[in-house]
């Protein structure tokens, strides 16, 4: 495991950070570790979402695990260009 030193934080910032850590029932070190881990995990997830196709990953997972999916006839998608079934709502007096 590595060690990180953060320099040039003013005393007020450090005291406020310790108070936040204490309110979360953590030491300042544990709070900093948690924040860095959460931030890093979020960046990794965001990168994965931006660089991969979710549906392709689901299909690959299903193929690897011999899971059969729905066919187009089992779950037909509605025509997005179809006219709405209901007329639009007209609000009177507005």
C-alpha cells in the first residue's frame, strides 16, 4: 500500500475536515481514504460507460453464461413514428 502526503492545507480546512470525518464516525485519514476511493471508483465507472456499449456488454454476458434473451417477436418494440393513440390534452383557461 502506498502513502500520500498532502501539503499546504490551511489549519481551518484541516479542522473542518476533521469535524466532517468525526461526524461520519471516521478518522481524518479514513475519511480521506474513503473520499479518494469513491472518487476513483466513480471515474472508472464513468470511463467504462463512455467507452463501452452497455447492450453489447449485456449480450456478451448472456452468451458467456448461456442465457437466452427475448426475440423481437417476444417483445416487439413500438413504432416510434406512429401517431399517438390518444389526442393531446387541451387545457382551457391557461
